[in-house]
C-alpha cells in the first residue's frame, strides 16, 4: 500500500492534537512494572447516538467518488455509522494503557449486499468484499500496518516481519453474511488470534512460527486506528455500531452476543442437538424430523463439534419413510455419517459415497466446522451433497451420496450425533420444493384465468414459530391493478374441506379482507402510475411468518427491469397457539410461474 500524503495544514493540526494527547496519556501511565497481571479493561467505546459524527473523536474521509462516513438510521439497530466508500480514523486509545497479552475489539457490523441494489446488472455482478479492511492499525506514514477484513484475513507488515492468515485468495471463510448484522468479537493475542461471530467461535489461529506479541505491541503503539481503510483495495460499503476496544484478552462475557439473552432456545439463532460436554450417545438426541411428500429438497446448515475422539464422533444424517422414530412402520432408507460411512436397506450402496477426506486431520478439521447439507429427492432417487468449512476457514473436499429405491410418498430427514453435538442454524434450515420454469404454473399463459378459478397447492404452516416462503414470477394482463397474485391465509383447511375458513385474503395491490384483516396493520408505498407495468414479469418473494401469536405477510417485488418495489406487508396478532394456519395462492387475469415453495420450521423470534 502506498504511503498517504496529507495536506500540510491537516498534518500540522493532527500533530498538535497528537502531542497534546500523548502528553496527557503519558501522565496517566502507571509506573513501569506495577501492572504485572493482565487485566481486561475497556479503553474506548464508540457509540453513534448523536446527530452527527463526533469530529473531536473521529476524523472522516472519502475515497475518490465516495462519501464521507455519516450517521444513518437502521431499522434494526437504530443510529449507526455508514461507511459508503469512505473511511474514518481515531487516535489509538491503547497508547494510554499498558497492553500485556492482547488487543481486542468487539463490534456490530453489516456489509451492504444486494438488498440495497435495484439494478439487475449490478445485482448480477455483485461479489462480497473480502479484501477491504474493516479495521487497520498503522504507523505515522503508513509504511507498517495490520488489518483485518470480513474474511477474517489478518495481515501484518512490520519492520520485524510479515504474517497473514485467511487470505481470501486461498480460502473463503464465510465469516460474515452480507445484508445481515453480525456481532463480532476479535482478540489478537501473544500466541495468535480468534474471532467469534454472533457468539460462535469461527476462527482460532494458534501460531508457533511467528512471534505474535510483536503484532500486539505494534497495535498498541501506533498512533492511529482506521475503519474502512488499510488494505490494498478500497473497502466497499458497510455499517458499524457500538465499537468497543479492550486491552488484553476478552472472555465469554464479551464474545456472547448481548442481543441474545441467556436461557431459552427461542433467544438463540441456533438449536443445539446433543450435550455440549460430548456425553450424548449415538442416536439419542435428534433434530425434529422434517417430512415432505413427492419431489422435494431439505437443507441444513450447522456447526459441528466433536470430542476429538474417533472419526464417527460427528454428525449423522438419517433419511426415513417419514414415520416418527419408534412408531409402527418406521423405517430408514439410509443413515449417513460424517466420516463417509453409512448403512441402509437393500437398496443402499456404499459405492455411491464420494469424498476426498484427509483422515490424518479429519477429526480436527470437523471441530467447529460449518456444514452445509442439501438432500434432494427426485422420484425414487435421493442425492445428498455436503460442503464443509473448517473453523480456520479452509474447505474440506465435497462429500456426496446417491440412493435409488424410495417407495413411499413421504420421506423424512433428521440429524443426530454420537458423543458430539451440533448447533443447527434456524435461518438456514428449510425444506420444500423448487421448480424449473413452466413446471408449476397457476393460471394459463394467456392470462385468461377468471376470479377464483386457479389455485396453488394448500400448504400448512406447522409450528408456532415458522415461516412459509413462496418465490415466483408474476405475469398479468395489465389492465387492472388487482389482476396479479393473491394470497389466502386459512385455518389450516383447504377450500374443499369441511370447516374451511379464511383468516385473510390479501391482494398484491395493497387491499384485502377477511376475519383477521385490518388495513391499519398494512404498509406499502407503491407508485400506482407504474404498478400494472411493474408487476408484469416481476420476481416476487412472499413470506408468511408465524412467531408466537403474530402472523406477518411480507412481499418483496423486483420488476423485470430490476427495480425493487417498496416492501409490502400486513400482520395480525393473537392467533391462538393451538390454531392451525395454512396458505395458498390464486390469480385473476394473469398467471404465476412458481420457482420455489419452502418452509423454515425454526425461525428466530426477535
């Protein structure tokens, strides 16, 4: 990275501030040797609660063509710092304390992804920023530096040597998800560094071939800390909130996400399967079985933890005929272990397992690993695909299995463990079906469908904290606003069934009716002068979310030209816990080309 050239007036101003600050800080330093035992201490907390950035605390700058960082209101976090092709710097608070074993940072961060984009080409071209620095520590003239990025890439360049880990050119760690707020806790210690995200350890580097105390003392001694600046590439748009700087090594109190209070499964974005002390016996703890009929897809994402014992002390997948475990008629098509081993009925064939694991490192690789698993059924065939990233960010060889022999309408899946445990992501666990263009149409392509003549399948929304998500293309004759999709929420019964009732009928044009309909609970912001044109060929993501007694319907529409329409939503409350809930779609004067219908059975309750 090239050294920066500051205007002489700015340098003079900062020099005066630096000298004054250093003199004050020096007077506060304790006598050498009096602070023997490492003490955890917060040395600075950057809050963004005012009307504007506090210029006495934070200096702000813009990249060429960018914006100076500013405070904006986020619907979830409130007032936050937005760095949109700009960066900020502060005087280093560690200069005024003695750092012994670590420099630590705790902060909320969100990278801007495609959610803020409206241009279709821009969305298609989007790539996550893994190389731009989130934070950097630099000397006066920028010739020595340490930075960390959204990939967990830590890079140090000093007079006493160089070190780097998790360079995105070598491995994509998947540390942060764009468009999502994450709680990040980072400690650079005398022996390496670790990173927690949303309360989960994602990176741990214990380094023996480089003296990390040099990096710690460098971070503590340089005059400046930067946000959004410091690597060789310009950092793309991101947001920060509540940034805390600690001297020495943080503990579980600091890396536990304060948004998720202790106790109660619903307060956590994960479901833990198995005892965390590794005492769970084989097939004892199980995730809830997910059951689906016909061609379908199941998706799981989870962190895997083992007892550093045998290869099989990891996750185990069971695929069944859909019957409850232990019930009459229950049968397993196959059981597949993490270590490329399995068994099953007479159609099971071990030769269909494909992998490339290194058994010398397998157990260690699986400790804290992020596992992404997809099970797809097509007729009598089932395919399993598993992708795994280690806690240090490396990718294991892909693991797959194929089976042919399904003879039942339903199949079920669940995850179990053997002296191990998993933390199952609620947000990334779903099941349902996906469709190719034209495979699942509702209405004729000539848009001739009359009122209440064509319908999607009715789907029950099981459980009290779950969501149903439709994704489809909407086509319309275009002569009336109402000639587009409609969603109907029912009491769990389909139209032909006895006792069928409608809670809500919601049209796409911000209108509806039904026993639970209340226009005051609706939010929309459509441009009616373009609405009919906007809806033809539009991509619609329609979610029905049930969280305790509240039901939300949320529609996000992107036009065929790539323009995102305002989010459209409505809700009703006080749905009894015992009440069933179902949904289906219909359309008049148009047609729907369905792309997917999936259920998220374990949504997080905010």
